[in-house]
């Protein structure tokens, strides 16, 4: 039952609502199936299949609301989960920020987020892809640890006001870390797509193997401010903290980097370099997403930052009503515009700088300036006269994506990238940035 068709989902949710005696009721069902394979020390360690579904029923009496979940779908179980949500609603205190459920919506036709080839990945294909990666690792005389996972899923929602929404999606994610036998060199690569035909395990593993071999005998250089080239896997973990903080309420309430005295915000101000444009587009060819949000509001193509100027903020339905504006939902994916240069071109054009493969263990230092700290790892190299000269020891950094994007020198060609922190996908370019702040050395590899 893991993947229901649109008609099957609607029929089931209609049956759920028929049991409701609440003022309002909303039922949401989702399911997924897929599999994974994990390897370490150049051998497969685990492999598995997954199949799951969940029904969530939300009942409301006035401003009192209760939520209950179940994964059994016979009539008695459906009636039981509805009653339980109603009992919880009667016991709940009133929610002063309660918003009625959304009514029927008009959605633009959804993008193709479900790719049959990805949905049909089986254990043999996962094993074959893993074999390709392990073959490269063994030939390069490095030790590999990797993970490959594919899922196919659906989600649907129906409420007592007549809203119905449905979506299907597929996903395949791959990541690999390669270490030299003595443990002093490390390389990393990750990729994720809706369409498995875009996944090149061999190429990703080769890049990681090269970095592992080249990062042996890393030299220590003094911490300080350096020109850096952040590969997309490094840049995304800072960028996602920027676009994730474009929230109207926190800005209005003075809790954000976008806040100004007197309840004003920086909406409409130029905050970063004019090279920076960030937008979301559910129909983007390389990053297609569903055409509605978790409450059923339609998603549209929307620009958040245009040529450095903040153009839009997220508005929850409650905060939008309070401010007398239309709600603006948080999208499922972000795109950052870039240039036409490859990473190799950017390296060739750098007189002195540092190439950063990956940033990790990101932690907030100051939310009101978006200052974060973390570490480089899995391949950090010194660039001189357009060439990678030698590996360097890893650093701890203190940097804000706002400051970083004001020190932007160059953008490369955008790539679909998976965050090593949140596992979310985005389309971002490699970035060349001056005066990136490294505060101390790290013994991490």
C-alpha cells in the first residue's frame, strides 16, 4: 500500500472525513517505499528495503485542536483515529493563533517529480552502483565508506472545506568518503536527484578518491582571512541558513538579521552583492518540487533575493492575516543563480586562495547577524597562481553568509547539491569569496 494513486488516496481520505463530528477535520496520508545500501572499509555492511505509510487526522472544535496518527486502514481503525483526534481536541486549550483549514485551491499542473526509473531501482542496481564505487576505491588504494538510498513516495490531503492536494516524488541520494590507508588523507562527494539516470557514481567516487590521495601530508598555515572557493557541498550549509531565515514574523518581532528598530524590516534593502539572486521554482528542470505546501497553499515561482535586494519573506497564514497581507509559503527547494565558469576555471583564475570541499558541524553563534561556526574537512587545498599547490590542515571558521555574500568575487555554474547538515537539496554555484574568516586550526581530517 506504500504508493497510492490519486483516486485511491482521495477515496480513503473521504472515508476518514465521513467519520468526523468535529467543526473542522483534515486528513493527510503519505507513504514511501525504497531501499538502501551502506558500505565501509571497502565492503558492504548493510542493505535494506523500506515501506511505510502514515495517516494524520487533525480535528478542531473552535480554536481547540487535536492530532492523531495511525498506519492501519480498515474502517474500525479509521473511525478510531478520528475519535482519538476529537477527544484530544476537546481536552486541548484554545490556540490563540489558530487558523481555519485552507479551502479549495487552484494549482498549476505539477512538475514531473516522479521518475519511474528511480522508483524501480532494485537491490541489484544498488549493488551494481556500489560495486562501481568500490572498484575505484580499491584501484586507488583508498578505503571507501558510502551510502546510497532511493525512495518513491506520495502525499495527499483532504479537509472538510473541500481542499484536496496530491503529489508523488522520487529521490536517489549518494554520498561517499574515501580515506587513505594511513588515515591522513580524505575526500568526499555527494549527489542527489529525482532521476537516477543523472547519478554518476563513478565520477563522484573518482573525484573523492583524487582528493583523498592529494590531501595526504597536509601543511599547517596560519588562521586568518583568506580568499576561498567554496564548492557547492561547502556553500550549501551556510546558504541554507540564509534562505531559511527569510521569515517575516521573526523580522517584524526584532529577532532576525532582517530586523530594524521600531518593528521595521530590511525587506526591499540591498543586503548582499548584486551577483546574488535566489529564487524558488517548483517547475525548475533540475530541481522540480511539489506545487503546494504543507497546508495546501499553492506554490509558485518566487524570487527571494534579486541582485542583492531582499524581495520576499515567508509569511505564515496567521502572521499574514495579522499584517493584512497574503501568506507566502516556504518552498521545497531553492535556486541560486550563478555564472558560466566551471570549478576548474575558477581555480585557474585564482592567484592565491583556499579550495574548500566541505563544511560541517555548523552551529549558530549569533542569530541576529547569521554568524556561524564550523569546520572544513575531506579535502582542503591551497591555491597559488591558478593551481592546487598542496593540501592544508583543516580550519575552524566563523562566518556569516551575509558578510560572505558581500565579499563575493565570482560565481560558477550552479549544481544540484545535497546538504551534509539537513540532507535537503538546492541548486547553487561554487563561490569565490575574499576575506573568509578562519579562526583556528583543526586536527580533523
